[in-house]
C-alpha cells in the first residue's frame, strides 16, 4: 500500500487536472486544422487506356485519399481522372459533397470491364453506387465516357486490371 501525504496528494491532483486541461485545449484547437478544407495534393498516377484514349489516373488507395477524392479541386484536365482502388470487391457508393467539378464515374470489374456508369452533380449528397461488387471506380470529367461512346461492358486496360 502506498501512502501519500494529503498536501502532496492535493498538489498531484491539481497538477493532473492542469495537464489534462492543457491537453484538452490542444486537441480542441487542433481539430479544425485536421478537417479537410482544401484539395489533397496530387496523388501518384498510372496510365490506363480506353481504346485509343489514354487516361492519366491518380491512384486513391488509402481510406484518407478515398475520403477526400476530388473534393475542393477546381479543375480537371481532359484525360485525367482518379482511380479508387479497394482490396476486396464490395458495392461502392460515391457522393459529391465539397466536390466542385461535375464528374462521371465508372464502376469497374477486376478485369477492367465497366459495370455501370453514373453522372454526378457538384456539391450533391446523392449516392451513386455500383450495380454489383467492384474493387475499382474511375472518376472523370462529366461526359468523358459518353463523348467517347464508352458504356457498360467496355473493357479498360491497364496494370490494375492485369492487362
């Protein structure tokens, strides 16, 4: 058994309370700084092909990269996009909160086949989901797939798809 003199215990308790107060204040002031309020830096990218069209796709592979995606970006060059990559197939759903650019999304099977497409409006919280479990989703400028005649069943090529 440890015996602490009352005056020492009191000083210890005050010190602990002071330390906890400082830690709480630090956490509260740091929280807004950790909130996403700007675009993420450009991510490493890979080339994919859709017939004769070359796509330069940034790779969003971590949960943080995927959660941020294209939010707060104000431009997207014509043949650039973002490929979201998961370890396991699942139904993937996307929304456009804090996304300023209209986008089209292709949900893609492991072999590169487009499962389904959706157009997504900026700043919308409407969900756009894959028609079946997939590991990949590719966001491009809105209308990119339609302008090139790419539809469900078309096969994209590139390293992620094993071809």
